């Protein structure tokens, strides 16, 4: 009978790569893999019946990553609403501003992945162009072009 260490620990690199691919962040990927191993450890007595540990662990990890993405989106939306309402919204126009914000976030989700990610990093996370370039591996010029395209697309969609 194989031990937990013999079955699950050799899969850690594979799990990290999957988490990084989904979450696009080293820290988030490490946290997701750690959460996976905590869950696996907690249920280790029932794990003997698993025929394909790699597939089982990957499926669990994908669910963990999806939960993390959902939580991240909720936090970003709350933060953006707080900033928008605190700086701009008069009390009598709060409902209209909230609806505009929802529409903006909805349209933002329809952007191409790179544009959406760069816009998120710049507008929501407040990263500088150099930091975005390091994360994405793109040049700062390319980042500015993608950001400009994303903003132009959003302006056009928001007018409709």
C-alpha cells in the first residue's frame, strides 16, 4: 500500500502548473495547491479507492481555482463600487451609477482575454506598466496599445 507522500507529492509540480495556468499568478497558484493538499490530507483515508490520483487531484484543483476566481471577482467588484461611489456618486444618483458600473463590468468580461487582464491589472489593481510587463512578458508599448484598444472598445459599448 502506497503512502500519501508516494502518491500525491510527486504530482505537486503538475498541480502547480495547472493552477498557474488558470490563476495566472504565482502566489495564487501556490495557495491553491496548498489548499488542495490540505483537502487531500484531510480525506486521505478515503483516497485509497482513487484509481487515477492525477486526474482526481486536477479536478479538485480546478474547482479550487474557480472558487478563487469567483471570490477575486467579488472583491474586485466591491472595491470598484466603493471607489466609484465614494469619489463620484451623489446620493440621488447612486442607483444610476451602480447600474452603469454593472454594465461596465459586464462589457469588460466580453473583452479579449489579454485586454481584459491588462485592463484589470491597470485599473483595478493599480499596477504600473513595468509591473504589468513583468507579469505578462509583453513590452510596455504593447501593453499601452492593448489598454488603449480595451478602453476604446468599452467606451463604444457603453454608448450603445
